[in-house]
C-alpha cells in the first residue's frame, strides 16, 4: 500500500483521504476488496437486496 501511495503522491486531483482509500483498495487482495465492499454496504444499510431496492437501486 505504501508504494502505491507514493505513486499517487503527486496527483493533485485527489484529496489525501481519497489517495489512502484508493491505495488501500489497489493493494488489497480480491477477498479483502470483497470484505471492504460488504462493510461499505452494511454501513449504509444497503446490504440486503430489499434495502437496495427500497433506496432505488435495481
């Protein structure tokens, strides 16, 4: 993750927080990316299909 973060250091379009999130997602294994995705959905109450449908997702 540190190597990727160093490569993103000079990108002026991303904030520091966005650079950290982007580097973490690129450095993660597929299983870790899936776990991050599930945690994101849970934190926004979008984990179940019915909750996504109620929010407007197809």
